[in-house]
C-alpha cells in the first residue's frame, strides 16, 4: 500500500483503525466449514475455494457468516476473484438459493458488493461477491480496463460457479448489480436463463454515462467527435509505446473544445468548490471504505482507452431479452443517479418493481445500513427464486 500524505492519510488511517478495532481479532462464532470440503463440492474444473486468510474487507463483518476465497474462469480465460459467503449454520448437504453480486464501477469485492453478499447470506443465501476482470484481484495483463461485454461475461461465469456447487439449487439463482455494474447484471439476465431474477441498487447505465456523459444530453455532435478523436489518440499512443496511459472514464469537453481528463481519481484534498456528489464519492472511497485495490480509492485512474467499449455497445439494447425475468430497482430520492433507474423501469416489460428510498443519496446505497432495504431485497429474491 502506498503511503499517503495530508488529509487523505488521516482518513485512511482512521478507516484502518476502525476496521482493526471493530473486526480485528474477534473469534468466529461458528464452526468453520473446511475449505477442502467446499472445494470438493465444486464441479468446475477451473475453480478453487480456499480460506480467507488475508481479510481486508472494509465494512463491518458479521462473524456469524463464513467467507471464503474463490477463483473461477470466465469464457475469455480471465480468472475471476471472489468471496463466497455462507449462511449461518451452513450445511453442505442442503440445497441453497444463491445470488451473485458485483459493483460499483471501480470498486472491489471488499467494499459494497461484499456487504451486499454478506447481508444476503444472513438471509439464508449462498452469495458470491466478485471483482470484475482486470480489476481488484481478478486477472488481466491490462489493469484497470473496462469492458461492457467482459464485465457481463463475469456475471455469467459467476453463475457457472454457483450453479456447479453441490449445495446450491441451480434453479434458484439471482444476480445483483450495484451502481455501474447494474447494466451488466441486467444484460446478463437477458441472455442467461439460469438467472431467475435480477436486482440493481444505485443503478448507473455506464454506456450512457460514458458515451454521452450525463442524462443523454451532455455532448453536442461536435463535442462527441472531439472525445472520439481524443480516445483514438490515446489508443494510438498506447499501441506505439506498449504502455498503459491513465485517464478519465467519463470525459468532459470545455467551452474552448478541450477534452478534459485526469490520471488520478481523486486529489489528496478536495477543493472547496467540489459539489455534494463528488464529496459523497470521496467520503466513501477515500474515507470510510478506502481499499488499495479499488480504482476509485487509488492514485491511478482507469486505462485511458476504457471508454471504447461503451461507445461501441449500448448495455440497454437487449433489455427486452429479459422476457419474464423479474427486476427490482433500488434508488434514493436524493440520488443524482435516480434517472437511470427511472428510465430502465419505464422501458421494462417484465415483472418490475422500483424502490425509492427516502433521504438516500447514491452513495448511501453503498453501505448505509439504515438506508439500504435489505429485507425487501431478500424478500424480492425469496418471492422469485422458488
């Protein structure tokens, strides 16, 4: 982990100290199931289950829930890293319902997705939180790269994994997408009939957000052309040098026609004029949920060519492929991203529900236990994974 200076260092140190004091050396409240027993229950050739010996999760850990390290391979040969969460009083001889979960965009499994998986395990589910390919502990020579297709494939691969565990009922599997991975969860559910229900929280449609910046109304045709020329320049430079260039995954164009980018996600100290949304993200990723493997927490931004796939493919093009698959959308009435959930809700022809949490911002739905409607989330899957 890199040493940091100033305000950021104090925030990180505080977060680490809180984690140590709260979760540190507490003994598990269960008789842990040996990893070898779980590994023997997997029918996948390219998968593994092992003990979670280096626990760097940044949320409050519930010691009644067991967590294990898992690895599985996706269709493109990437090794996807995850954490497997088991319900209290887990019995390997039983058949459990399961959910797979990842997100937000630029986060890791030790952050929000792990919290969601833990809570689903507390409601009796086998749950897998995973790092998308090329991020976190998942494999990929090109790091901090994004792809709508590969990230969607990671959901399919996670379903491969859980449906091939002998203690999971393969007919009772759902998917959860948080923030920028919501579109991939919905897209995966459209083509994968093994996903019987899908839920999103704090949804972002990254295709729209990246290719048109915000609410479908940011780029003029001239600005869009400038952004595409910038991306082509970045790609050409990477091809010539063989080096990865860091840059913004969402690009702005100023009044003079300059494409604005950056090579770090956040400064050490936010400027006084930073808006409430940026402050909310900063407080989570750099403050209370800092994790050195998370792109949004780290000093390095995404690969500068990461936007390419989101210009090439629209995640919501296949929304009608969901057929009769039920969809739950969770958002907050103060979330700047609420319009994404609203728009998708209007387009859906499948059984659907939208929960608007009073007083909740976008980032509140990452980890604020008094705001996230976990009981209703679990109830949605209880109803639809029969």
